[in-house]
């Protein structure tokens, strides 16, 4: 418990200090966010707010995690998954906002990077981790299910789905940060319950995101960009697999899930109906804004939903 607290506090402090230095640098690089004109009008004033701020909480998380990595070896695969997906997001952000190429990484390049990271993690889980690929079943009293030869393809599906879910969740000031802080608290509790030594890295993510919220809460002075949002997906998915809880992402990652589903439904229905929409705007957090809810209320509501979702997931172990 002491190590967990120290990791969280250290990550918070490093993140807060890093923000003081990183945000002016991002301003000088002119890495401003371009807001979609068809989005909520209140977002137009966000134009020019620096993005790529995910480096702030990733610095805090990395420093705190490495301090305790020798004592808790399962810290490293979580950290590498987080930084690996963060690197893909960083390259995408850098090409878009620094090199001024609007497309960033091509879809093929982005998918190739994500598949490579998934492949390395799958190899680690199967060959090196010593952790079974059997998955705990929610509300089954500790029973597990094995997918056999389909375990690795399912891992790719879960990881890539989670990464895209966290990416879509990043669209309002503090939304992805607040939701993932709650998820990190849940994962820390599960790590203690199962005796798996990832509690310091989950606490480091909590602390890093709390420090980042000094700058990312409404009105945000920096956005995390794909650098941060993709990294969050790698963090959540890797922790879930080490805890043998990928099926639980459907519960504690409920917000990530509905964000992805809202986009899939919107795009699919738009194509089928030749221009009609289910939601006023997707991802779904923008739909609520278009319905007249203030940005801060949407963030608060999604965070509260995540608290209840995590509570249900914990009872389902």
C-alpha cells in the first residue's frame, strides 16, 4: 500500500511539473488543435489549444513506474503497452500538427503500428508472462473460460477495441482523464484483490492523470491528443489481460464501449440510409452537447456512470 501511494504521488508531482515545461514548448511548436466546424459551437473557442499533452501524464507515469519496476516486474509489460500505443499516437499527432500534414499517419500505417504492439504483447502473454490466457467470467464466482486457439485473435480484438474506445472518449475537456482515473482505481483494487503486482503502475497512471487534470480540466489549456488517448487504451487492455479480466472491460469500460458503438452505428446508418443520422453527432458525448447539456455536465455524468460501472464490475469478480 505504501509503494502504491508513493507511486501515485510521485507521478502526480512529475506530471504537474512536466506540464509547466511542456505546455509552453507545445505553444512554441504551434501544435494547436483544429476543431471541427460542424461540432458544438462552444468548441470553436478551443481552436489553437495545444494538443499532444499526453506526454505530460506519460512522463509522470513512466518515472513513477520505473522506480518500482525492479520490485514489481509486471509493471514493465503495462508500461511498454502504454508507451507503445502512445508512440503511435505521438507520431500521428506530430505529423498532423507539427509537420502540418492533415492526414497524419495513414490508416494502414496506424493499423500496422497497433498490430505490431499487439503482437509483441500477445507473445509476452503466451510465452513469458506465466499468466493463463483463461478469462474470468463476470458473475460466475471465479470461474474461467478458455478460447483455445482463438485466444490470441480475441486478444487483438479486445486490445484494438479498447484502444479505439479510449481514443473516441477523448473529445471533451477532462473526459478521458476522469473516466480513466476511475478505471485505474478499479484496476488497482483488483490488483490488490488478486495479489498481482501491477498496483504501482495503476497508481502511477492515476497520479499522472490527476496531475494532467491541472491543465486539462475545463477550460483546458492543453489536450492529450492521440498521444494520450491511444496510450490509455494500451494501459487499460494490458492491465485487464494481466488480471485475466478482458471480459470485464464490457462492464468497467462501459463508457469506452458506448463511445465506439455510437460511432459504428452513426457511420453504418449514415451509409445505409444515404445521409440520415441516429445521433445529432458522434461520438455520443457530442450528441448530448448538441442536445443542450453543458460540457462539464456531460463529463460529470460520464464519470459517475463509470463509478457505478466499476462498482458493478468489482461485485462481478
